[in-house]
C-alpha cells in the first residue's frame, strides 16, 4: 500500500495517457520543468528523512546517493531554466506528486528499524519506476524545447540506475540471513 | 610462449600510454580496458551526477579517483599487472575492469 501512495499521481497521468495514446499530454515546458524539479526535491527530502531514521549501511549509502544525484540534476535544471528564461510553473501533476509524497512520509514516520528500511526501499523502487515511466511516456514526448528534452534524456539513465540500486538494496534487506521482525 | 614473451617485451619497451575511460549514461566506456604497467588511465565524467572509479576487491592495491563532478577527470598510473575490477562507490550497479599486461 505504502509504495503506491506516492506514485498515484504519476500513475494517474500514465493511465490517462495509455487510455488516450494519440492525445498529447497537456503540459507546457514550464510545467514539465516544475514537475522535474518537484520529483527531484521529493526524493531528496525522503532521503534526508531516511538518513535520520535508518541504521542500515546500504540504505544510508543509497540515501546519500539520492541526495547527491537529485541535487545535481536540480542544479542543472535550474541553470537551464535560467538560461532559457523559463519560470517553472506549478501544475496539477506537481501538486499530486507533493500530496502523494506527504502521504508516503507520514506512513514512513511511524516505522522504525527493519520495517522502516523495507518500507523506504519499497517506496524508492516504486517511485523511481513511476518517474522512469513518466519521463518516457509523458515528460519527454510533451517537451517542446530541445535543451529541456535533452536534459530529460540525459537524466533518464541515472533514474534507471537508481531503480536498479534500490532493487539491489531492497533484496539485501529480505535476505534470509537477516533476523528479527 | 614465444608470442607471450614478445608481447611482454613490447609491453616493457613501449612508451607509457594514456587511456581514457568516459563515464556517460551511468556506464564506463569502455567497460573493459587493456593497458600496460606504467600507462595512465584517465576517467572523465560526462554525466550530470558525480561518479567515482574505485578499485574493488580486497587483494588488489587500492586506488580511488575520488568524487568526479561533471566534466572532471581522475587518473590512475597503473603500477602492477593483473585484472582489476572497479566500481562507482555512489552507484554500485556501475562496474568496470582494467586488464593490465
């Protein structure tokens, strides 16, 4: 249940897309930029929280990488927005992302130890999968500016790597050698 | 055996070379690089996110480029023969290998 809460917004967008594949998504470039920055910021905040809660070295390291990478991507996005004279515009997708993230955060807040680690990593797997799908099916196709599109194309492999990294850490957590509840 | 000796001799006598490994799209290019003792390997990060090239495994002499931001380079002067696996410490799914003659 938890991993899906935060991805509901993106999933809704994707479902709308697959229901009407011929129809172009209704996002302007300033809105795409806002969605991208929001998606990065959500993952940075989640990672910062995880660092205060987890005691697992692999989870800690994963969280540190999320902060470093998504911060670097946001810096690049901000620089590009400035260069293009684009002001990121808040929109319904960004807002649902934020409310999904708030829901996920409150669910994580009540967890400790191994239960927290598993729930956080489940969320990270689902979140990066959803972001990857959104990049492919919504953000890249809808973006008109070539440089903004290029940034999304350049960022995609990092998100794919994060997804694999998250799956790797998650599978370590469920290893039979681990004991406890 | 003779061929191998000739290669070894060539390796010893050839002037040191510099090899470049590009890090782009969250991969090392080339993923497997063959070099000789005395050569220099240079990693250049073309990605937005930072990377490292860090020797893995316990037996090998440790080396680490440290954090490479976008456009930054790190180097390693090859000091011993053998196969060395390396990875990015930030992204454990990224692997590379040096084969040192």
